């Protein structure tokens, strides 16, 4: 009898409910965990991709800004040179007009160059005065003239009084008007004309050209036709020529000459030119600021340095210093290679280039573009670490955002699992509580039948709440009630 009673007990009461909850939780956990893992993976991938792309974009943008700075600087220089070129072209047209056969220009007074420093022989121009910028006497109203083998005793008799020469001097004297107008608009230091037939040299502003001593004048006459600038412009065959910058020993400044050949009856008869000091251009270059220690410089087409923050006036005494001798390391070795210089100087008009090089142990980014006039090249150099220093900040900011997004996903996933647990318990209660009730009711009826005890009335009636349900639980409750009704009939 005890064995029979023992056998009626359930082995693990509530195991079904536990299984339902566990199953629901496992499914919810797996699905939410998988979703969270996938979300975290995408956040990481997108974050890394965003970081890499943003870093690359930032570096590209900074290089673009450097390129734009180089182009803007080149444009400023180009405008200055273009303006100077236009002025020389206008003066050349005027000079040709002065020497046309039908020219009706009236002669003006002309002044031998020596008179500007020694007017004991003949009066100097009324406006002749000392100018500290030139370090000598100058006139803004009149130019000066000089020809080889003349001095204070013979400049009239051997040259100026000869009718053909007097006509030449009289005609060219009118160029002073346009020279003065040009000088007031563009920062020319000198404007001058050299005639091909006899080397007559006209200089504006009017000033002395040779030594004051007659002996020295005759011993060392000046012939402009032998000068580099003259020959270079003459070889231009009428085109506007930008002469390679040169150091003027008299004025102790670096000058850029711009000039062209002037024709008379289709025959070249003179060179007209003007000198622009490099000081203004040098200031524009040196004043360019890029990040913390970036700098700009200007190159000639052969790689000679025209302007550089590390090149002083005295460095131009022997000509333009080569770039390889300027961009150097502490041990005086070249930071750039000849291939680098060739790459820079071969940049095409309207384009830009970029290269990287190491100087004094620091990698630099170098951007270069052609100025457009005179084949000059504007270059900007910036240490790479300054270009990239904002990238770690960007990466840290993106990493922080990624971490925040990951924390949010983990929090949402954990909350989802917790909610799933609560829902699992609620759903399992909805399913297992009626089943547990029916199981308990059946167990009591079976136990009473085995013990041959009368059944309690309540044990023969299923709760109406379950019977009234319009679902599988309701169907099961109604079927169970039918079984209990059969047991009740047997009891009666």
C-alpha cells in the first residue's frame, strides 16, 4: 500500500514550468545576444572605418589647404609680375612711337649722369635730391643718360652735340613721362633703355651711373650691351623676358629684370627693361604662415632660391643659392635629392605637386606650384607631425563615441534579456499554472481512488476560470471536467 502511495507522487514537481521559462530565456538570450554582438561588430567596423576615412580626409584637407595657400601666394606674385610686364610693354610701345618717322614729340632737356652728383659743369635737374633708399641723388622728373668713353669734359662734344645723337636724346627724353607714371604704380627700382647701335644708356630715376672721376670713367667705361640682362632680353626676339634674379652690387639688393626688344622699322634697335626688387616678393613669401612652423619659399626654374626665410641678402652675392644648399640637415647634408628638385622644377603651369622629405629627422610635406610668370615656383613646406597632430584628437573623439555606442548597445541588450526573463515568467505562468492546477487535481483524485476514500466535491470540479477560456487550456479544462464528471457518476 505504501508502495502504491509513493508511486503516485510526481518526481520533479514544476519541472515543466522551469523548462518553459528556461527555453524562453535561452531563445531570448541567444537572439538578443546575437543582435547585440552584430550591433557591436558593426559599430566597431563603422567606427574604425569612420576613423580611418576621417583621418585620411583630414590629412587630405590639410594638404589641400597647403596647396591653396601655395596657389594664392603664387597668384599674388604672378599679379605683381604681370602688372610689371604690362607696364614695360606699354613703355615699349611708347618708345617705338617716339622713334617713328612722323613723330612730333618735342625735345625735352636731357641730363648727363655725372651732373646728378657734380653740377659744377652744368646744372642738374631742379628736383635733383638725395634719396636714402638709393643712397645717391635722384630726379623723378628726368632720366639720366650715359655712353661709354664720355666724361665731364667731352660728353657734349663727342656725343650730345652730334645731330643724330641729339635727335636720339631729344626723342627718348619723352619716355620720362611714362617712366614716372609707371614708377608711381609699380614698385620698379630702375627703368632703363639700352640702344643697340652705340650702347647709349637711359636710366630712370635720373642718377649717376659711373664713377665721378673722369679718369676712372675713361679707364673703365660701362657698356650695357655686354651685360647678362641685355643679352638675355635681346635673345628673346621681341618677347617679354624675365631675367633670372641677380644681386645688384651697387644697390646691394636682389633684382628681377623684366624687358623686351624694341623695334624700329622692323629692326631691333633697343632694349627696354625694368628692375623690381625682390624685397617685396620676399616679404610676401616670408610672411606666409602655415600651421606652427610651416614656411614658403620661391624658386627659379633651375632650382635657385629666389626667396627663402633662411636666406639672407649676403647669400646672393655669388648668385642664387641652389635649393640643395638651403634645405639642409644639421650636418650640412642635403635634405632633398636632385630628383626632388627636378620634380619641383618640372611642375607644369596651372598644376601643383606634392612630395615628402626628411629634414633634421623630421618628415615634411612639400607642396609646389608654378607662379605663371618668369617660370618661378612657389613652394610650401610643413612638418608632417603638425599636419597630423589633430588626427589623434579626432581618433580619440571617434573612439569615445564608439565606446558610448557600445555601452548603450550592451545596456539595451542586458535590459532586453531582463525584460525577456520577466516576460518568460509571465508567459510560463499563463501556460503552466492551469496545467499544474489540473495535475494537482488529478493527483488528488487518483490518490483518493487508490486509498478508496470518498472524493471531495471541490476535487470533482475544475475551476470555471479555466473552463471559460477559449483556447487550448480551456479545451483541456473542459475535457478534464468531463473525466471528473464520469468519476462522479461512478461514485454515485
